[in-house]
């Protein structure tokens, strides 16, 4: 197929429809009417000889051909825009939308202050938060549906890039009136009082040694150093009891307020959850490892001016959050 006489604007329409799965939303993004988007899709279907999108009860579903085309076309469009400088980025006047994949811990610690910073520097920029716990996280980055994934990753494939945002240890959270809150924590406290742990995926999701691996990207599933805890409590009587395991960090305060349970969480999360005044954080009575939170993105965005600016904003906010949690 020759593209000599093809209207390349059709590819931008395809990209928008693939992202939104809705003609109206795609039209708003492109400043086109629904009928104009529909007409463009019809022309593109004739060119490629495929339906591309099928109507379902939940919107438009891409065909196999469309799913195969999407990442390659998106990559090509971004490269063309970067080469020609078609879309210069001016934060104060931009209406660009950025999509972050993050869990509720990252949302509370990094995204919340990021929103305040964006309101000052780029009030027209929109932010979408999607769960980093989804099993197709790497695929969503590959397809360009996620601009930045923030989390703890033990392995990042070469097609992706990563930047360290914060390095932190752990703390033990408890209610302010907890019997152990008025003294230094001891190892026996972790055996005496039931534990609340944070895990965003277990063996049923394919987790191995606390990490879930998919498409070369390994993300942390357990938000604490299990090996350090088990080593510290080896041989204790009674053995430690992990009474509750939760997938959402923001559920922890409700569980601790009216109980003697303890919770092991990242230091920055302990700082955020203790701001309400009814919880306190203490250093663990054992040597836990340091966790490294990183931002991960596709290499095709390395030189995108808007993306570079946005990554800088995220890094600056994370640096402040890390410093305050020490």
C-alpha cells in the first residue's frame, strides 16, 4: 500500500479513537465533530481494508489489526511531532493531559502535592491517575496509554527508561494510644501484636519474591521487606501473625485506630498517614532494606518537551516528599 496520496491526519484520528474508544471524546480531543471523526475512520478503513473498531456495549473495541497498528503508529506520530516541533510545550498555556499509573500510596505522597504544583505552573494541564496494580501495566506503557508509571520496580526492560524519585526505609504505624507507642519498639512487639501488611498482588497474580513480572517489567507487590521481618522474628514465641493483608494503603488507618495491630509501611506513607494526629510512626526494631521508587516511561518520550517538563515536576515533588519523611 502506498501512502503517497494518503491524508496523514487520518492517523491522528485513529490514534485518538484508539485511546478514547469513543468518537465523541476523540472528536473533542481533535476539535472535530463526531461525524468528521466517523468519516475519517471510514476513509482509513478503506485504505487498510479492515474495520479497525467494532461497536460494543462498552464503546468501540479495536480489531486485531488495529491493536497491532496502534503502538507503531503512535511511536511514529510522536517522533514526527518531536522532529518537526509541531507542538511546542509552554506549561502556562498548555491543555495537555498526562496519565500516571500509581497506587494509592504514591497518589497520597507524590500526586497530591504534584497537583498543587501543576495548578501554579500549568493550570490548564489535566492529570489522569490509573492503577499501577493492573496486570497489563507494561502493555499500557507500550501502547502509549500511560505516560509515567511510578512505583518500585526490580527490573525495567531496555525499551523503557527509568528515573529514581525517592529512596526510603520502613516505619511501623500504630494508633497514638497503643501500648507500645510510649517506648522504643522491640522485636517481641511484632510477635505480640498482630500485623497489618500491604500487598497489591499475591501468588495468584503471579508474584514471585514480592514482585510481579510482565513483559520484562517487574513491579513490587508487597510493600514491606518480608525477608528482613522474617529474619528478625525467626524463633520468636509466639510466631508473628499477619492478621490482615490489604491491597489499599488508605485502608490502614481505619484498621489501626481501634485495635492494637501494627502496620509495616514505607516511611513516606507513614508520614502521610500520621498527619491526622491519631497515628504515630516508629522505627522498626530490625534492619529493613531501602526501597527505591522510580518513574518509568517509554523511550519514545525521551525527548518530548512536554514529557521532559512533566518528569521534572514529578521528580521535584518526590524529592521534597522523600526529604520530609526522613
